[in-house]
């Protein structure tokens, strides 16, 4: 009925058909290109090693109290020095609503999870100690307490190889598209 009514010949439908045709052709081109430029095992290994180095070999369990100003942070540090409990002060004062309810607990993470200023201060702490000067990040001022450290668990290459391959193929395709756009005359 749509055909009989001439719907296929309307400008709007013609435009949609042309767009669908172009998408199919572009997808076929990218699939063909990817099959002719496969990701090598060496590329996968290099990316795995890079990620593993960035991940680090230790995980840290830390707590923090996040406040707006340096003075607020200094006041909380003074309360801690007087014997105040870190988790109570975090629940009462931290503007990080996600961790405040848990006494500032950030669970186990690798340093790369955090802003550099935060992770640099955290890794220098001894277990059970807190930063005695406020740590500034883009979020505000932190007081950080290190609860524990353990060896990091990192997935084996076999476990993550398909994911790494997929990511590298996607990166190569993005580079191809960027190159094609740069050369295109529109």
C-alpha cells in the first residue's frame, strides 16, 4: 500500500533511504578495512603492559573527608588530633555524599583511580595514618586516611585479550576516520 501510495518517492523517504544506503556502505568499508589491518598480538601485549603499569601493583583502601575550604579541612585535622574519630567526622562533614555515609570509605582502588594530588598523598601514608595537611584537588580539600594496602589483582592477558583487541580496532578505525576527514574536500 505504501508503494502504491507513492510513499517511497517522497523527498523525506528518499533522503532516509539514501542515508541508510550510505551507512551500509560505510559500515562495509570499515569492516573490510579492519579485516585488512588486523590488530597484532604485539599490539595487544603492548596495550596490556601499558594498562598494567598504569594500574600499578598495589591497591589501597582509603577514607577521605572532602570539604570546600582549606580552613574547614584544617579544623577537621585539629579535631582528629584531639582524638576525633575519622569516620564520624567524615559522616558529619564530608561533601562527598557517596562515601560520607560509609565514614568516608572509598573501598579498594588503585592510585590511578584518583586525581594525582590525591593519589600522591595517599601512597605516602602509613596504614592507619591521615594527611596532616589538606590535600587540594579539583573537587575541594581532602583529609585522607589510609586503612590498608594489598597486592593488586590484575586480569590475565587471556582474560582481557578480546576486550583489548576490540578497543584497539576501534582506535584504529577512529584514526582512519580522522585521517579521511582531514583529507576530505567538502
